[in-house]
């Protein structure tokens, strides 16, 4: 069974950068599309980026477009989210999730990102 684990979160100043990792175990990651989601305090969880199985197709929500980059290394069973020019409104718990066909069936435990001076 696929298991996902996020890492790389932390405290960063506005304008700074972080790279989140989503490491998979228990199954081969290239069977899945991977999405990054986030949930800020008092807000609903939102999808922010997605990458298809091969890594050729990526999508971003408008609020992170041009600042965040999703990528994957299937040989390492890992998906990354490079986050640049971070803003206080990016503060949230970030989750990765895997989709085999239709639904986001597998989720990690989340990693906290705090953007503050």
C-alpha cells in the first residue's frame, strides 16, 4: 500500500524559499499523479499544484503560479515542491496526495510552513 511522507517545512521570512519533499513507500510512485494541497488555519484545504505520472504535465493555482514549481523523480520515488518568494499568506499545513485514477486516495501527514518576519 502506498504511503506518503512530507518533509521540508519550517519557518521562513517573507521573500524566502523552501523545498518540500513528498517521499513514497510501499508502491511505485510512477503509478500515480501527485498533488500538493494546503490548509491554512480557519480555511478549507485547497489544491495548489499537480503533476502527472510522467512529470510532463503540471498545473498550478493562480495564487502560486510563477512562484512554486512542482517536479518529480520517479527513480527516487519523490515529488518536490519548490516554493520561492514566499508570502505570509502561504502559511499553512502542506500535504501531498496520490491519485491512481480519479480520487486522491493516499495522503501524507502534512508539514507546516510558516512565513513570518
